[in-house]
C-alpha cells in the first residue's frame, strides 16, 4: 500500500486499479472514504476507463468486430505500475498490452497522479494515444464517502449542496439513459440524502451542470467538496436501501442511451484523441473543517 501524508490528510493507494483506499482527516481522526463491503459495494474509489457506465448489449463494435466490455471498463481491475512516490505525491501508469488489445484494440497509456496539498487531494488523469489511429475513450472517477462520518450521527443527517438552485436529471433504465429529463429543484441549493433517493439508480447530470459539490452534515462543519470545472457529466450514486455511503463522480463520458448504436466512435461522451497526442483532466477533493 502506498501512503501519502501531510499535516492535514493521510491517504493510502493500491496498485490494483491505482485506487484510493483511505482518506483520513488527521485533526478529526476520522476516515472519510467508504471501506467496502462484499455484500453491499466492495470497491472504494475505482477509476473508470476506457468507458464510463454501461454499454448497450454489453459491448461495442469497432473495425467490424464486436468487443465485450464490462460496466465502467477494465482499468479498475488492472495492476498499475508505480512510477513515482514521495511523501505527498504518487504517479501510476497503465499501458496497453496483448491482453488489453483483445478487449480494447487501441494503444493507450493511462497515467494517474495523486497529490496532497494542505486539505486537498488533487487527482490528474493523463491519457496518451500511442497508436496510429484515433483513440476513443471515456474516463471518470467514482469515490465513495462513508455515511455518517461519526458514529453519533445518522446517514440521513447529511445533504448535498450544489452550485445551482435547479438541475436537470437524466432518467435511467437498467443503467442506460432514457430520453426523458426531470427538473430537480434544490431549496437553498441543497438536496437531503435519504434511504429512498437512489431507488431508481444513480442521479445523472449532463451538460456540465456541476462544477462544485459539497457533502455536508447538519451537525458539524467537516465536509467533503469536489471541484471539477470543465467535466461535462456527473453522477451521484449509492446502493438503494439503508444509506451507508454516497459516491460523487466526475465523468468525462457517460453511460449509453437506450437508443445507442454499437459503434464506439459514435457514442455520446466518447473522447477522440488523435495519434500521438495526450489529454489531461483533473479534479480536486477538498476536506473542509
């Protein structure tokens, strides 16, 4: 396990999936990241690549061949190489090989950089196209935060605070986007978390509606803030039933629509990276107290 530490935060990272495993606020001595549960949701903060969400019919067509692709892609189940590690920074890399080419016929290099700076964790994704043809991809983050932070609270003491008083929600059916949209009215820009909120799957926001989101409690000032300006999509998710965690997910990509075609290059949310070019994307997790 790779440990990053400063005076405010401590995090642990795994080489499997280059996944964040812990996020500890040292002053409050509290673990903020969901720690996984096999019967509920075993992951903590997986990286979504080379797709975000689910593909219609479980895969895509490219170069006259159909490829199976699991939900959220395969990077989260791959072992990354650790390129660089200091007390406050770690850089990981995943590069195409003979196995990935059987699932995704493109020559990619994915680097994930984690940097601690005071009360912030900066995550940077760098995708490089090492091939001679366009690289189609999506990428996203999926950090889960435990609820409640403290044993003296309840999960339903928490709420989300947005940067807008009203948002447009995309409806889902079996993980795919429907055509209908719903208005989500947010008194004081706030949305209370409840056991029933995710009964119909994730809350999905398109059209770059969310630049900043806060996870707060009505009982104290300790909060989690996600800053992701320029990210076109955002998901908020938890398992339906008694609320134990919530995932706040900046996405460069989105799950297929019910009307999606199998052609990967024409899917909504797919980024097209020219040969020998790279694209950098970053977001911040800020812990306020």
